[in-house]
C-alpha cells in the first residue's frame, strides 16, 4: 500500500473536475455549501473580500475552526497557508485537511521561495497567471493549479486574463516542433520536461480551475467555456444576497456550462450579487495576484 | 455500441479517454433525453453528494433506474456510492445495487493509496487500484457477487447482474482491462 503518491494527489483534483469549490467561514456556511452541491469547501476565517477590508497580515486560519468544518461536512475540506510558510502547511497536514492552497490571498511569508510541496503527503493547489508560473508550481510539487484572478473583487476580468494566457500558451506549445520546446521553456521560465509533457498532452498536466472574481453563474460558465476544469468561488457566494440559491445556481452553471437555456434558467431571481470592486480601481499595492512569481 | 458517461461532475473526461483508446466514442450525459438507446453507462468518480443533487434536480434518477433493466452500468468510487441501496446517511442514490456502503471508509485524502489488486474476471496479473477518499462495501445483499477484497477484508469491487461497482479508479491508470470487462457486459445486450 503506497500513500501520498503523485497519482493519488493529482487524482483527488481529478475527482473535483466539473465542480465548484466554495469559501466558507463557519460550519453553517459549510453545510449550506454541501447542500448546494459544492464538490469541496475552502475553510477560512475571512473570505477574501473581508481580508481586503480588514487589512493587516492575513495568516492561516485557526485549526480549531478548520476542524469544526471538517467534522460538519462529508465533502473534502481545503485550507490556505501563506506562500512559503511550510510550517503552516505542516500544521494543516497534521490536522488532516484534504488539500492545501498555498495562496496569494494571504500575506506571503517568503518573497523568494514557495513551499517544497514534494515533501508533503497532502496535495497542494497553487495560483498562477500564466503557463510558466503554473509549471514552476507543478515542478515544486503542486498537484492542482488555479488561476489567481483577483480575489475578493467580484470582478472576473483578471481570472479571464489568466485563463486566456494559460490556455493560449498551451495551444501555442502544442503546435511547436520538438526542437522549439527548449527555447520556449527558457522564455517562460519553466522546466523543459513539464513543457514537453504539456505539449504532448495538449493541456495542463494537472487539473486547472478558475479562481478570483467569479460572482455569477454566467461568470462560472464563461470560465468553463474558456477551458478550465472547474471553479473556485470565494467571496461571491456568502457576500451575496441569497447565498444558498446562488451557490446552487453556480453548481448547475458549471455542469451545464454549454447550455445557454439552462444558464438563463438558473440565473433568474438570484437577488443581489456581491457588490464588487472594479479591478481597474484597485491601486497596484492592493492587488493580490502579483504575490508569488 | 452506444456508451454514455454521466457528466454531471467528476472525472468523466478520464473515462471518455479510456473508452476512446478502446475505439469507443463515449457520449457525455447531463440530461435524461441523452440516455436513450444506451448499451452502457459509466458513473465516474466525483463527489457523490454533488452528483446526487444534480441528478435529482435534472430528473435523471428514474430514467437511469429504467436504463438499468436494459443496459450495463458501472460506477467508480463516487459512482459506486451513487449506485448503492444504503450509504448510511441521507443523500440521493440510485439504489440499484443491493449493498451497504461506507463513504470515505479509509479516511481523509492523506490516507488515499495505491495497491495491486486481484480482481475476479480480470485475467493477466495484478491490477493497480487507485483509492482516493474511497468508499468500501460493508455488506452485500442477495444477487451481488464480490469481485475484489483488500487484505483487510474490505470489499472494493462487486457485480450484480449487469451492474458493476468499484471503489477504485481504473480510469486513472493506462490499464484498460476493467473498461474492457465492462464493455463485454454491455455488448451482451447487443448480441442477445
């Protein structure tokens, strides 16, 4: 019996495909998310929109809160640690979370190094803005990738930018001759072996979700049609007028992302979406996506 | 032969790729009308609560139960849970395979594992079993055959007539023997 292999780490993300992972801050939220059909929840003390308001240093959540949420639901529970903070990751592994998000939404603990994720049995998901960043994270042991988007804004524009960048570069590399791959690997700052694997598979070598700014069923379906495998919704659900109904609608929108009639049906009467902040109004210093490299 | 893969949530694409490698173009099934004339249906791994809710909301439960009288059905992991009559908690299932199932029976993700298996009906040596937050079958009812047990006695593969269920994920390996086994069951209808 072998545990913690790449196959079971990456495989867990494969089971999440076509699903919605929702940010929750209480056991009650977690139950609403599970009842709505979330395929996993992200347990944290504050959703990104509140982290923005609160300011200061954002850290790993209280393990006690995460454990309460783990006891409440039967679906997988993820939790966030700071970029480079491998001790927060050790603590999250020790309490048995199902996935760790090494996340730019929290304040980075290391400006040079990300966590060596190969040292852990628990799998990691990491954010990216382009293919090079995604493949660097995979080289460090990430078993799942998500776009960074711009968390806590309710503005999908950055998630679209990052997904288009990643998927566009995958299309580009898939059309290359083998002797062009090394120069491309150098250009994007990624290991040649992973660039070659991506070219051969014609897709990201691990599961690739969208995150950061998804607030409506249409946003979620947009990301799916652009070619991601599933969607994270952070502040978009529990900062809206009717979280349960919106959560159910986004779950359906991700399954039926290619069926505009169903998308119209599920988009009706959802009440107010989260208020949102236009990303263009955000000063550079308040943008989270620039964290990590 | 017409094979569908339930595409509500989970690793349905991986099953489609396995079938493609065997020369079968699988149909992704999201709505009841797409079930028509299927010879076989695969229910992939994924979150059984999510799959159950979406299947209920889009009225797929009864049509799949009806399909079970004429077609072969195979559930992997979450799909095994979805096929069971009893999962020990209140969540929608098809109730087609007479068995009591325990979800997440081996623990959380950190306990997920790989192990070589001997499976009845699958010749040619050990089969690599990938178990991810996997369920196990605690008890089987009348008419259900056990195809595979782990060393600790956990039941991880069963067959009831033309329905099969596995706790593990053949679709995450390059080994297509379980898919071929399933296609053989599905083909029996076409010939009869």
